[in-house]
């Protein structure tokens, strides 16, 4: 019996496998496809995802195949410059093809010892919780009739998640009301003409575009155009003729598109799993939430789910998690997912073509000229403003904030937030200290110690001008980089350590 079976070998499942292996948890990833997909839908890694890669020593690999971008306050078709002084050492995103993301995370998971099995489709799921069964766990049945036992199963298998369905988790929300066609193809029309037509059409129709040389492929355009309606079966891809018809109806020309690389359709359906955990089965990524791709948040939200879940599930498997720690995955991440669903709903409204939507978009553009509004929107889209409520016992955590710069009664302003990559005088930067996915006590006093937890928490005595500016004598970071405690009192530190790092060793 393995420790954890991860169903789905996309970015979310692979990131989770990496996190679990850093804690020496046995992992088998089951992927339905026999080969990695050659189409790249998710192409943007926002600031918080860039930070996660840096925290695990993966950023250089991604920088080698990516281009940096600074979209600033991009929201519902409204473009504004990046706000000054965003709370991060990485004020940019990465344009990275999803094929590269999957390739790099696959390589890292294999380096760490994860097992990845392709061509494995899950068809059944049975949970066992003691009783006559000597080993509580989950039995996974595959399409070929074989079975696999594990202590836990995590469904990272997309919006039509088989794991979610088999676990009986509700997926309430709204069905699609509009649909958009998306695909990569070549065009015979010259580049200047295509750019001029796109600029003109986008004055009134923001769900339209033709991006040249997508993923570095010369002459290949990523074409986006509104569909005529909502397809009864969205699993059936559109045809090239359908693309041409919709291009002519929307832009008056089909640009001479030909030789499609892949064609797809997406809608504005918005749904969220009622629970992210049912016994020994958990959900992450699109299996837990689907929403329109506005703002490019989907892939990022899933990877960040995995980053929150990985160390907690590892603590449970390794036997030191306090009661309630694993449940805090749902309590912390479900509100974050709900907030993303809400902001994509708002963006779809702003992208409308009717006079009301146009007026709303113009008003919103004026509001985003205010620095505080722009900073709020940018922090929300890039996820650098996510704040977990760490005041209570882990089983009682029940709130997540998205208000930049406000205390909200949670004590020190950094409690529950992730800490940016601050400079340290002796050890250089903070984030390399988090490569091992352990807790970290960063101590400027030299008087503190995580005695009893040194097998789970690293202790670094160093000083930082940036921490002095933030009035932080010492800070306790969870493995995901979020601040669990700030102070300078040893007794207070020892009171907080069990909440996130379990019972001390002798």
C-alpha cells in the first residue's frame, strides 16, 4: 500500500507530488493520458506562483523557458500600469507554456522519487476506515480492472473529476451562459492586417484576439472568438469551419486560417466543490473549482492549492499532524477559491458588449487610476494578498482575508500572510532557506529555539533590515511560507509551535 495516490498528472497533481516527496511520502501519480498533452492552455504564472517556484528552488528552470511580464492591474479588459511597491521581491509574472510547466514539474517529481503511471484511468473508489479492514485507506479501481491501495487519494483530475464524482462531493454553481472558441492555427493574411483588425474589433468585443507566434511557434496564432451559442456537448471540439464562420461574423474576415494545431471551446461556467475533503479523499485544482479563464488564475489557483495541501497531508502521513491540520486545507483554500470565482464573475460582466457593461468598464477604468484600487486588484489577481486566519487552533481556522494593508483584528499585519523574499545579512535571501519544505524560525534575537521540533522546523539566526522595518524580531514560517507567529518570547513561541508542527519530540 502506497501513502498517497494523486489522480491527474497536470500542474496541480505534479506540484503536489513534488511537495509530498520532499517529506519522504510515497506517491503514485495516475494520469489518464498516455502522453503529455501538446496543447498549452494555461500560459501565465502569476507572482505568487513565481514565489512558490523560488521557495522550492525551481525558479531558474522556469526562467530558462519563460518570458517575464508585468500586466499590472489587468481586470475584465481594463489595463493599468503595475502599481509601485507591490509587496514582493518578484514583481512580475512568467509567460510559460503549460507543456513546459508539465515537463519541468514532471522532471522534478521524478527526481524526488515520485512514481508516474500514464494510461491509467480511474473508474472506482472505495474508502476503508478500520472495522474488519486492518488498514484504513482507499482502494482505487482502474479501467483495466486492476486495483491500487493507498492511505489517501487526491483528485487533481480536472473539472469533470472522476474522483469528485466517486466521492459523492457536490459541485454547485452556474452553467455556462456564453461560450468562446480557442485554438492555435496558421493564417495566410499578413501580420499587420491581422493586428489592425484585432485592434478595431476589440474596441467593442473583448472576447476576441489573435496572438502571433504563440509559444515561440513562428506563424502560429492563438485565436479567440465568441461562439454562436453554448454547445450541448462541450467535450466535442469545434471544427475549423466553425472558427472561420465565427471569425467572419465577428471581424468580417477569417484571416485565411488553416492547419489547426488544436481547437477547443470554453464557457463561463462557475462551480466549486462543497468540500475539499471527504475522509481520506481530497480535491485540488479544477477538480475543486472551475471558472472562466479571465485573469489567467486557474492554473495558479490549482498549484497554490497543492502548495497548501502538500505539507499538511505529509504531516498526517508521517504521524505528527495535530488534529485538524489536514482539515485546515479546506478551511483555508475553499474561501480563496470562492473569491476567485467571484472576481471572474465580475470580469465576465465587465467583458460584456451591451451599453451597461461598456459604461461599467469605463467607470472601473477610472477607479483603477487610484493607486489603492489598482494595488488591491493586482494583489487579488496575483494572489500575493491572501491571508489565512492563524489566530486559533488549526481546527477552528475559518477566515481568509484579501484586504491589503489592513489588520482586521488578526494581530501583527503579517500573521497569516506569506512573507516576501527578504534579504538577510549572513545567509543571503530568505527563499532558499525554504527549499526543503520544512518550517522555519527566522530569529533576529538569538535567544529563541524550536527545541522539541528541530526535526520539523529549521532555526536560522540572522538579521534583516527589511524585517526591522516590519518590526519583526523573529518569525515562524509554515512550510508554505505563510507567517504562523511573530514575536520575541520563547514561551509564546512554544505555545504556538504545536498548532502547526504537532507534538514535540522527547
